[in-house]
């Protein structure tokens, strides 16, 4: 995974994720903010899924898809 993309995702998680939030992926026991960031740093399968989710969200915002969805509600 591209180092710059990892840095971007880590910065987004650090800035936008509360420490008491837990993220559940598949059947995981849930991860706190630090565990999420560790997976991204390691670049393991969970980290790759987290990176992919963030990149997809950024693309949706940039394309206007998010705004269109919000406007349709």
C-alpha cells in the first residue's frame, strides 16, 4: 500500500475518531482507535480493509455522491 495513502488514512483516523469508538469488521471483537491505527500501520488484511473504506469515502465525497445522497433525503 502506498505510504502517502497510509499516512492520509492514519491522519483521518487520528483526527476524526473518538478514543471510545469501537469498529467491528466481519466477526471481529471490535477495535478501539489505537488498534485500528495499528492495523493500518501494519498493512495487514484488516488494515487494508480500513484503508479501502476511507479511500472509497474520500472518492464519494470528491465525486459529489455523498452530497447527492444527503440531498435526496
